C-alpha cells in the first residue's frame, strides 16, 4: 500500500531527484516541499505507525503532529542525578512528577540520498535513541486519535 506524503527537503536535493540540475542554480539552503509516495508495506511497524498518521513533515499544523511519550519527570531527574530535595521542590511547585512526559515530535528534513522509507526508519531510531517509549497520539481537526505504539 502506498501513501502520498509531502516532505521538506533542500531545493538542491529536490532538483537532483527530479533530474533538473543544470537548468539554473539551486540552493542547498532553501527548503522546498515535494510529494513522494511511501511504500507502507516496506516499513517496520513503528515507522508505519508514523507514516500512516501524518500527511506532511512540515511541522506546521496538525497534518504532521505526532506526540511521543516517555519516562516520568521523576525518572528523568533521578537519571540526571538530581538530589531528592530538588525533586520534592519540583513536585511542590509543579505537581506530581510521576506522570509520563508527552511532547510533540519535531520532524527534520529528508536527507540528500535518503528514500522516504529510510526517512521514517531514521525517525523511529532517533525516537528510541532519545529515550522515548511510545508514539502516543495525534490530532486531526481538533480530535485526538490514539496511536499508542510501543517503540
């Protein structure tokens, strides 16, 4: 199954992919958006969960919004060797630190010689590297859609 997704990439990379180099000067600093078909069947389950739930990698609206969740604030503080007194002060100030951290994932641009399928695999490996545990949810037209995929 294929899905058409808009990718942000440099103008030079896009020109090379389309075979129009030499027509004029293309910059590697200007960003453009180009649509590619992504083979969803060739993706791992985590990469497929991302690709099925976004329509662009532009980070501009809810068409590219994926939330990832990870360990609790308290676990992160303990991992960073924060003293117990500071953890207690944090909990007095901000409330319970035992709830998982949920943040929006920020997509980067499609690299020069990278296929769209490799792009999504790289996003999943970056999520794992940064310590995220779940691809949590997304929003479509102010409606929350739960994904809850364990990385």
